[in-house]
């Protein structure tokens, strides 16, 4: 009888544990489960804002986020370790082939318009710069101005290499730090540099670098002759991002290669929904689409 009771208790315990494990396991849906996602550091603040609100709306959704410069993220994405990534650009044809060869569909969705801001110390006399001046510095032409990037492996670094049509930057005049926060801190303390970083780092007052924002100013930029924005100096304000007159624009995209309808699909859809787009508007970036205003009429 004692043996029977012992066996019964063991079986009951196993059944209880199994039931508990089933209850603990969250089913993967568009609003629940766990999503591994890679995020380019230059657009980190806006993505984190979206994740925070999405998680409040859907508490069964969990995110495992890796935030690094673009070139540090791509190996994990292309070797199939993580299949969802947020970049301020689309995949190249060469990058797409890694998934095309395995017949995995690539879903890319723009959800915001970002700008690359040029910042300097509040005490600096200069308040404007031209695109030509920036290109001249990148091409090694003599200049008293010095540029500092967020990271040597960042998407902003790559953006300006393509802009200046160069393979590498000159030995002098162009420098890099390890993060956007480090750039902001340097500019706040040193008048000799012009910092280059994603505008959402200075538009969002809640970033970890916000304590330095009062000590910096954003430069107005005039585009090359014949290009949009060549008529005057424009700052990366929300209106100028939306209207496309600020010279250094780029789209923020979520790229989903999971190959299934799950949390990655749900999050991508939500980013372009009214809720997600209102968060973009509040952040100071350009939304993918403008939300219609609600009119409250009173009798």
C-alpha cells in the first residue's frame, strides 16, 4: 500500500510539473512569444521606445534585443542566428542571396524616416555646413574642421563612405568613437569636432546621453547644387525629414526573414500601425505615413 501511494505521488508530481511547464510556455503568435531582434545602434532609441510600448500592450511578448553597429550585426543575421533586424537601409542584393538560396521570403517594411545629424559644441561659432564641405573633408582635402563618427563599423560611417565615393577615410580629419553616446559627450566637452550620428539620439530626450544635450547644437546643412535642399541650410527637424529637404536622409526598416507568421510579423505590422506611427511622431522622426488628425466637435 505504501509503495502504491509513493508511485501515485510521483506520477502526480510529474503530471503537475508537465502541466506547469505547458502553462509557463507562451504560444508564439503575432502578439506573444519571444522575438530575437538585431538593432543598428544608430537607431537604437526609437526601436527601444517601440518595444517598450508594444510590451506594455502585449505582456506575453518578450524581446531579446542585440544593439550593435551595423557591421557587427550582419554576421549573426546572415548566418541565420537571428532572422529579424532593424537597419537604416535595405539589404543589398549580395545580402539577400543568403536567404534566397534557402527559399526564405524576405519581408522589409519602412516604419520611420531618420536623418543623420551633424552636431557641434554650443560655444562653436559655426552653425552651418555644406554637403560639399563634408565630402571634401572625407576625401582628405585640407580643412580646419574635424569629423567624428559614432563608430567605425556603423551604418552612418558606411553612408558617408558611399556619399564621398571612397573606400576608406583619410588619415587625418576624420575620427570615430565607440558609440553615439560617446560622440555626444565628446562634442559637449570639445569645440574642435563636428559629431555625426543618427538624429534620434538627440531628438529623444530620454536617451542615456540626454545630460549632454544642452551643451551641443545641431548644424544646418545645405545640399549640393542641383539637389533637393540646395536653396538654404536645413536642420533635421521633423518637418524637414518628412518633406525630404534635409540632405542626409535614410529610411528605418524592419527586415523579417523568419519565414512564419509570428511575433516578428506582428511587431513589424504594429510599427506601421497608428499606435506605432504616433510613437515615431512623438520621437521627432518622420513617420512612414502621416496619421489623420481627429477633430472633436462640440455643439
